[in-house]
């Protein structure tokens, strides 16, 4: 399994407002190899907010197909924002492979 994390630095006070935008139902859910998305908000930061959008994929091929799809382009387009400045200050993409797991006993 592959986890692609987009670690997004944003202006203070925007993390909770922006987080739900990354988990709206849509074309992503129908992509081959897509498993799930989790959005994490980093705690105890004082200068800015930070959101980590973690996308779980069965393979890197599935993620690559998503990145190259029209649905990806559409989901990342920014229609008129009424002149408002973006709250995003920067981002970093991190790709990880799950090497080991441990689950609770049942």
C-alpha cells in the first residue's frame, strides 16, 4: 500500500475550515486502486496551521493515474475566489510505502 501525503501549510485559523474540502465525495472514490483519504490537522502550532491530506492507494500506478486524470485537474481548479487571497502558504508531497503494521486483537 502507498500513502501519498500532501502536507499543506496555511494561514492561522484556516485548517478546520479547509479540512472537509479534501474529503468531499466525488470521482476520486471511483479511481482504480483508491482506498481512502484521511485529513490530519497538526496540533500546537503557533505561527501557522498545517493540514496533512493522506491518500491511501493500493499501488503507485493508481495514484499516478489519478494525478494525470481530468478529474484531478477539475478537483484542483480554483474558480473565481471573489478576490480573496489563498490561505495556502505552501505544500510538500511525501510518498510512503507501508512496510509493517500491527492491529488490535479482537
